[in-house]
C-alpha cells in the first residue's frame, strides 16, 4: 500500500502558504460518519493552523460520498469560496456498488473543479476495510483530512499567485 510508505499528516509546515485571507467550504459525507467526522476534524484544524479564519470556513453535510460533487458545485455557485474540500469514506462491500460510487464521486469532483476552475479537493477514502479507513482518518497512517486541507491551501495559493 502506498499510504504505508507515508503518513498523510506529515508535511513540511513551511511549504504551506499563509491562508489568512482564503475562504473554504468543507462538504462531509454522513455515510461512515465515524470516519468522516475524523477527516473533518483533521481538515478543520489544519486550515486553522495555517491562518484561515473560522468565519471563512463553511461546513455542510450530505448523505453520502456520491452527493459530494453536487454539494461542491452548489457552494461554488452560491457562495464566494476559494476552494471546496470534499470528505468521504467508501468501504468495499460484497457488491460492485463500491466501484460505482468511487468512480462517480471521483469523476464528479474532478468535473466540478474543471467546470468552475475552482479547486475541489478529493478527500475521499476508498478503502477495502474499516481498519484501513480508521488508519487513514487519524490512525497510524495519519489523517486524509489534513492532507486535503493542505492541498486546498496550496491550490488556492497557486491560482492566486498567477
């Protein structure tokens, strides 16, 4: 596993720009909330750590990961955010449902980002087991929420610096 070679929460703090004037939305899947609530905690705390003001972080919930793209699109259309962080957790079950949800979610998040030229960050865990999801949502491999927040800050900075 690639994650076993890197902790999702380890990064060079100095490489992250100051985000004091940036505005973010975080959309969180309620499905597997025991996992996604930890992703939210990681993303939220990382944004604050890098200077984002609490008033510039909007958080909303959707039923599942499949709904993340339309929620991201709605935030972009109806608010003035610089980036949207999508957080979800899809765990392999006994049917092909996993494949369809993962594919549609990834494709939808990418499509919204390209359509609006706004960073929409894929902070969705697609794990084979609950144990793997726990390990990547604040466990032994760190927190994908941290990684998603850092990515969002860096992408906003990239766009603003051109």
